[in-house]
């Protein structure tokens, strides 16, 4: 099958920002490939989206090169091109002092957040360089933690800082191939991950405080805006956040 709509891959599409972005892209007319480690959440996203004819489920472990290659091969087999990659898959380690993080916990976060993003970018480049029309767009999900950390978040914060460097390198190398790359840094979108904020989370001064959140759809719509630009324009970095969250002045 060859798609007449623009084609997007969303990693981490089973929940949170990935699920909401999938819905927004489908409403905007995209065909969307749903990638994630577990099939059941992807199937839930698929059913709730309501655009079965333009949606493909592809369970994927982004830290596994073979699994990533299969994801992109299935995308090409079903749709014939790739216009957008949203690198959204990510995990965090337990919220404990850095000296208590095990090597296995550190490596697990690095494997998904950095290596997984890199592997997906590699495969997207291979397709976007050769397809006709040539080019495409890659959007990496950074984080407020790409700027400043929360307490007890060293693996997650380190990987999100690394994503910023990878975004810049990808944008630079993509110029020659009409491939745009940008990064969205999202703060306190209301998802399963931020649910504890409603009860209060630890602050840099050691106190616990409830933090404001925003509807996750605002983040999803921001991704769609970035994706909708022509390839001669690019949002290199965007921060979208709950207005009153403690970001400016954090720490």
C-alpha cells in the first residue's frame, strides 16, 4: 500500500505524550505508525484513535537495532515513505540519590533514551535521503530536564541533555538531505508520568510541593505545529510547559 497522506512514526505511542500526539497527527491527516515496547497499550491507542485505515501497530524495542530496523521496514512496506519521526520513547530510573543508582539502571535509561533515539534517527535518515520527494522531519522529545534537573534524576537528566546535542548534530547533518530536526521540551504535561505532582513532589530545597500541570493535548498540538512547517523552516527548540511550574528559577 502507498499512502497519499503524510506518514509519521511515533515511538512511545502507547501512553502519555506519544498517545496524545498520535491522536493529533491523525486528526491532521497523517498516517501514523504506532511504536512501543508493549502491544497492549498500542492496541488501546489504536482503538481510541478511531482512524484504523491510517494507523499501523508495530511493537518495537527502540534499544534493539534489529527491532528498530523492522519498524522502519514495515513502515516502508505499508506506506512507501516517511515524512515525520517523533522520537518520544523514554524511561527514567528510580528517584534516588545518584550513588544508589545501579549500573544496570543507568544503562537501561541510556539504552532507551539515547541509543534508541539515535537508532531511529539512523533509519529515518536512510529512508529520507533516498525517497522522492526527498527529505523529511525528525522531532525529538527532550524535556525541561534537558535544561535543568530535578532532584534525584541523574540518569534521566543526563540523557535528556544528550538529546539536545543529538538534535543539533542531526539538524546539521540533515541540511544536505532536506531533513529538518527539532526538539520539543515539555514541562508538566498531565500524563501518567506526572500524576504524582498532584500530591506533591520533592523540590531542590528539600521541601515537597504540588506542581501545576497542563493538558497534554497542548504538547501534542505543538508537535503537530512543528511537523506542519515546510522543510525550509524549522523549530529547532521549543519549550511548552505549564505556565506556573517551577522551571525558571528551579534550583
